[in-house]
């Protein structure tokens, strides 16, 4: 039996066991708790005031932090849209659901959290971007509003051997500046969520879980004129550039070559960064609109609100842009949770991932979650210390091979299949400037502890080979059908 069939069988059995003998979900709507997840796209948490940035203004994220918990060290399952969102949707690691890149070819079908919640009497709602392994309209949420799916074949520049170099990408660095229609669709997404809360959310007798997905601050980095002006003179250059040793790592060089970023002008770099600051503040304003609605409707009293993103953004650090790296700027995400079950004004240093966030949805509404899905509820993790293991991985475009990351406490290992491994002490070296790995024979004991944990999850050599085999099959279809 193939792994995907085995997993589907487990989930079918699990879902059946969650129903009573009449096929009616066992739910208790008295004292019900709701959940809203606000997921932005490509938000590096270090660019927000709540995570310590000196001038990027995010007062509504601070508002959430005052009334909830800030998770200081939150990670995505994979620093790329479709793999990260698919992992969050399915509860599985990318090497398990085999969503390796933004290609939509040869993807398997797995039940998602919206279906599992709905089968237990929770009203599950998805609004906005999906970008997962199956069309969101077919994933058995109770309701889908303005769902966005990636068309076939998706990304076609997925070759790693040889490394694909993107064509017609040279003008991406010029797409910044003030525009009156910037991120207009995100305004519509938020307004749709607000309308739903006012018209349906206030009257539902059953608990609801709503995922609100916006694209900002994903490139292009255009911003509303008033927000662009807010950061006039604030556009700057990255503190750490291509002169740093980390920029010389083969995977870092691969990404610069893949995206042709070495030719970016100083003017464009400054403009892109100013645009990003403005877009982050726009994210914050959209969060504020939802919070205001929850307060006006009274839903704030029994609703968990969690703000996060699907991955981060390098924003020119080491000459790298966008995501596709397990370095902190690309793999970290904001995560702030407030509402029933969360303390107020607390900061938690235990590392967490989007799988933990997904587990929190089930904890909040009080229903069962498939036992083989990954993650632990944030409600429980908020009381744990920093020495917790987390795992993430990358198999997508822009690098010559796969990479796997394990973090525990202040230590972080990046196991690279086709380049030297990287070991960082994030307490002493938060910007990942000093790779402490030389070779296995001289590696400190923490390296072996992190490596052992990695191998307890998967064999990285075998999973790299499996990923490459699927990528080659996808490339064959692209060549035959989409060239």
C-alpha cells in the first residue's frame, strides 16, 4: 500500500470514530469558542514593532500582543507558498504529502483540517488564497469565500539539476512605489470576512474556525500612497550583504543566480525595502479592521485570534530576496495568539511551527484531531521552556538540492543535501553570520543531538532522492505539455 493511501485510510478511520453511532458529530456548543486565523504572505516577523523593529509601525499586532501571547520563534513548515500552506492544511510534513515546490503537477489528495473540523460540527470557513494540493472549493470546508487556487502547471522553473535560471524576471526589482490601487484585493478579502462575521458569525449556534488569507506583504511592493509617505526617507540597505560568509554558501549563491538578484541597483533595493515596510503596516491595518469588528459584535469575548504568515522574506540580506531558504529571515513567521486559552502579555521562546498553530484550532473548539498529524497546541506550548525541537524542510526551486532544519533552544542545524551543513548559535549569532559546522568528526555534541532528531523524523538522504525523482517526473510533463 502506498503511503498516501495508508494516510488516507487512517484519516477516514479517525473521522469515522469522531462521529457517534448515528453519524452525528459529538459537539457541545454551550460556551463555544471560535477561531480566526489571519495569514498574510511573505511576512518576516523581524519587520514589525511587536518583534522589535525600531520604526516599522504595527500597532494592531502590539494590540494583540498586549492581550495575548507572542511566540518569538515561529517557523513555517517550508519557506515557499504551496509547500508551506499544504503542510498547514494537511497536518503533514512536505516530505510526507510530497508538495515540494509551487508546481501543481502530480499532487496527491489529502483531507484537510477544514473537512475534519466540519465532520465534527465546527463551521469551517476559508477566505482568500489557498495555494494547496487541491482546489479549495473541493476540500469540504463548510464555506469558501473568494478562494484562490494556483493553476496547472504552476511554477515551471523547478529544475535543481541543472539549476533553473528564471527568464523575464529582470523587472521584478522595479515593482515598488506608491499606487492608489495597491493590494485592493486584500481589502476585499478583509471586507468579506467582516461581512461574514456581522451577518453569520454572530448568529451561528455552532463554533466556527475561519482562515482569512491576504497576499500583502508579498511582492510586488507597491503600497497605498499614505503608507508609502509614512516611510519616506526610511528606505535603506540591508545591514548584511554579499560580503558575508553566509552569502558565499552554495545555496545562497544558487538563489541569487536563480532570481538574478546580483544586478539589483541601490535605488531599487532602497525602494523595495521602503515598499515592504509600508506593506507590513498595511497588514497591520487589515488586522485592526478585523479586531474592531470582533469588538463591535461582541465576538471578541469567545474568539481566539491568531496572526501569522506562510513564510518570511530575505529582503536583500546576503543579497537574497523572497523566500526559498532555511535561514531565519525566510523561514521565520510572526505568530501572535489572543483569546480564550491564552495568557495576556506573554512572550514565549519555545520554537513553534504552523503545525502547532493548526493543532491549536482543534484545541480551541474542543474536537479531536487525527493522531498522526504533526503539531502540539500553542495553548500548551505557552507554558513550555525554550528547549523544544522543531523541524522544517525545503525542496523547492532555486537551490541545487534539499535542505532540512532542526532547532532546539538557541541551536539551529541546517542539513544540506548538496552543500556543507550549517550550524548556528542563534543566541550569540542571531543573524547567522558564523557557521560553526566544519565536519562531523569535529562537530560539537549539539550537532549530533540535532542530527539524531532529524533522522528520527526522516532519512534526509532518502527524502532528497524521493523529492528529486518527483521533480524530474514533473519536469517531464512540463516539457511534453507546457513547453
